[in-house]
C-alpha cells in the first residue's frame, strides 16, 4: 500500500490520519504543535522531525492546515525538493482559490501531481471517515488520490481543474451561511407572532421553505434532535469557521467580479456574531444575534 506523509495534525488532520492508519496505510506525520504530534503518534502515525522528513518516503502527501499562507509556506518550504518525483500532493485545508492555484503551480514546476481537496463534514465526519472531498486538479491526480481519500471520506467528487475543489467548497458554504440566516430570521419572526417552533418546522420542512439548514440542522431546539441547538450550540461547525469561509467567498467574488450581495450581508452578520462573542459556538447560534434581544437564549 502507498506510504502517506501527513502535515497538519490538528482537529481535522489527526482523525483523518488515524483513519488512513486504520485502512492499512503507513502514515508519517508532522505538526508544529508538539502535543498534536504526540497524540497522532498514539494513534499509530509515525512522527517526523520536520515536514521534509515525512515526505521523503511518501507516495502521497496530505496537508491539513489553517489557511492559504500556511499551505504555500509548507508546499514552498522545501518539501517538493525532498519528495520523490511524481509524488501526489493533496491539500485538504480550506483556503482561497488564488493560493490553491499557486500551490498547484509549485507542485507542477517540481514535476509532482497535485489536488486541492477541501472537505465538508467537520470533526465528526473526520472521525467517522464520512467526509465529502471536493477535488480540483487533473484526472490523473484525481484517480491516484481516490483510494486514499476513500479511506477518510464517503463522497469524493472531481469538480474540475486546479482550484475547482476550493471554488465548490466556498460556493456551497456561501449557500449554507445565507440559508441558515434565513431560517433563523423565520424562527425569530415566528416567535414574535406567537407561532410555535414545531408548527413552523412542520409546515416549512414540507413546503417551499425546506432546506438543509432547517430540516437537518434546525437552529432551535426540539424539531431535529441531532442538531447542535439541542446541546447548547456546541459545534458542529463553528461560527468562526463559517465567517472564514464567507470571507473567502467574498475575496473570490471581488477577484472574479461576481455579484454576491447576500453573501456579503451574511459575511457581515457572521462578523457581528463573532465580535459579539459567539465565534466558538455552532454557526446556527446566530439566531441569538438575530433575535435582537441582547440575550443569548
Ligand atoms: P487546527 O488549527 O485544529 O489544525 C491545524 C494544524 O496545522 C495545527 O495542529 C497546527 O499546529 C498545524 N500547522 C500550522 N502550520 C503548520 C506548519 N507550517 N507545519 C506543520 N503544521 C502546521 O484546524 P482544523 O480545525 O484541523 O482545520 C484544518 C483545516 O480544515 C482548515 O483549513 C479549516 O478551515 C478546514 N476545515 C475545518 C473544519 C472543522 O470543523 N474544524 C471543517 C471543514 C474544514
């Protein structure tokens, strides 16, 4: 089986690397944070002394890092020189489309294969091995990546050329942020009108207001027991990460000339929600802000 180098063993990277180990891959990992590296070691990952160290024997390298600047620093920081020719580099971080394309260029210039493959599904999906991977890159890179990604996820989608995976991710999350705000506004209005949460849910979930933010992730407790609203809005997917993705969508809209007024409004509202002190809560907790009462429940 292929040898994997895994760089970035945080909340997402650690369970992803652990699933590769479970699937039988030899995984060498590196992280700047000693505690994360040690925890990964406890899960069967061989720990390396540097990023270059863990790519030397690898057939496939996965990076799972905070932002575009980190991916470019790691991909441009000596690992192309340390890897075998033809190694496949997969970046599963959520980053801006421009940096994703620049990372592909770094790999291309060094004779490597590359894929941008951001994920949806969060920490729960990473642990369960049920992530969705949205992939951008050549057909050859995608085919080589597929079995590796299948050990960490259940839907692997080839979205197009370099940057297409990141593009799909930010477009999807822009829909999600906007739709969550719409659903929260409807519940806030229903409360003012004396309409029960359950009554609105029963009607809207089977009518034209139906959407994932309502039927799978209802922002008020009760109608959907598995939703974070039933566990005091513990994420799930945090408001801070939603803000990050909405900002990436706005950056891409500005760079490409797309008109996204509701995406811009959603970015502003999630900015307020974070500044209000709920960045660490699930993104559905934005209902607290939208109720406009200055209270958090
Ligand atoms: P995290 O902060 O927990 O993990 C990032 C890890 O990268 C940290 O352990 C950090 O020490 C390490 N790191 C940073 N720079 C490094 C470097 N130069 N060399 C080696 N290691 C380095 O973040 P996370 O929640 O695991 O998220 C990772 C990526 O996945 C982000 O881009 C995020 O937007 C995306 N994402 C996260 C979630 C989620 O629910 N947490 C969901 C979908 C996508």
